[in-house]
C-alpha cells in the first residue's frame, strides 16, 4: 500500500517524462520516455530497465513534435553574432536599439544581429559571402555589397557605393542581408524550439519544467520544456568525418577517390557511414582541441562469409589501434581512441588474405 501511494505521489509531483528519440555519439539510438536531469538523461524504454545516459555522450535528444526541416538550412529570421538563430517572418525595421523577436519574445540588441534571413538558407551560402562585408545575398548566389537602409513597400533597400541605392524583393530576389561580420562560433550545444529557433550555448541546465541556456549575447534564457524540440551536441563538441573533406585519399592507379571512399547518408535520425576500400588509407585533419576518435566498425552485409578484415587507426602515421579480424557475422564494434595530439588521423581497412571488399565506419567522429 505504501509503495503504491509513493508511486502515485511521484506521478503527481515529479517532472513528467517526455517521449523522445535519443541518439548517441557512437551511433546508438534509444527510444522511449526521457527524464531530463542535471547531467544525465534517463531513457525508459518499453522493455528493460531505465538507461541513464551522460549528457556528454549524447548527439541529440529529439522530442519529435515537429517534422524535420530541409537539412541543416538556417530558417527565416535573424542570425546573431553568437550563432543563435531566432525565427521571425515579420522582421522589424531595426531602427530601435532593441527589438523583440520570435514567438519566444526575445529582447535582442540590434547591434547583435549579423544577418537578416528571408527564407531557408544553407550555411555554406553564408560562409561563401565576403567576410565582414555588409550587403545582400542574392537568389542566384551572388553577393551585392551595400549598406542596409531598411524595408519599404515590401522591398529591401540597400545602398551601394558602386551601384547606388537598390531595392529587392525578399525571399525571391534576395535571400538575406549581412549587417556585420559573423564568425561561426563552435558551441557545445544547440537547442531548437518547436518554433524553429536555435540557441547556441556552451552552458545549459535542466530545471523543473524548463531548460536554461546561456547565450553569450542574450544572457540566461529560460525555455519551457513544452517548446523545446531538440537538444543537440554542437560543433564545439564534435566533428562528423562523413561531413568533412578528407585531407588525403589514397587511390589505386587509374581510379579516383570515389573508388576508395564512399559516404552513405542514411537520412534524418540515422548515422552516416563511410565505406573504405581494402588496403587504402583515408586521412583527415584533426583540428586543434580535438583529442578523441569515435566510430563503430563493421563488415558490409553483402560481404562473403569467409571475408575477414581488421580496422586500423593511425595518428600522424603512427599505429594507434587495430581491431581483431572481423567477419559479417560479427556485431558492429565500437571504437574510442585517444589521438595523442595527432594532427591527422588515418583510417585503413586491412583484410586477411584475398581482398574481397571494404569495411564500414559508422558515425565516425572527432571529439573534444
């Protein structure tokens, strides 16, 4: 009776569990109800005991309340110099020193706004714009240098030293306006709301019914858990090698890099896979501060049952780790390897006997 009463009381007063999908940095996926704690996320699945997961091991916690957007495109709204994006389709004139933006009703200093975005824009397009130069990103990808004047009659006005005053239709003729230099930060976490806003932060904590994040420009923000769509590790925590250009790809005579390295994009919610041909090396640069290589390795399902292969990792040409020989019958093997200050990391698939296939590196990552 007492046990039953305690259970009922806990149900009434404890923080409610939230249905979510939890993706770990090693590629593992957990689904169930999650309890958000100060350091751990506890996942309660339909079968088995609750699973506590350290926040440092999490790639993403997704509540699944809204459908995924178009890739990693930045939404329409304002991009702050801190890396935070606030969704806002009715952009203000920016004549005041402070403006209120988004359904989150954030008070934003006008001086903190780096870009005005009039529709979904790929980050690569912003990166290609001239660094620190104000102007407009045109629909075709060209950059129009000029000072932002304002909005008038549904048009965006820019004043150019070369071309004089010009106006553009937002969303069709012009995709965005750069107000000031933006150097992409490397936050440890990115929190996305159900409205589509993304808050970049190095410091977050869970409170009853809320997630508190610290923005370098906006200060401490308290987001109701009901509007939190996802919590994701930011580029300050990891780099996905499947999204990076290799420093060097070894090839056979007469073949190109595509014959050595193939990247399989598994789609939203699933890890990417890098398949490397046998006895050929693929090398990636290791940015300063990144100290660990993380991946799952496995033999392709289509491989011959007699095929045996080892997966080897090298740092600056020195062997760091080599797996035992694996076959298609073996489960994926998780790797976590200290890079020991290496400037480059090399991945190699080393078969035993006649090479009949390559090997798969599932969700290969560099971690800080």
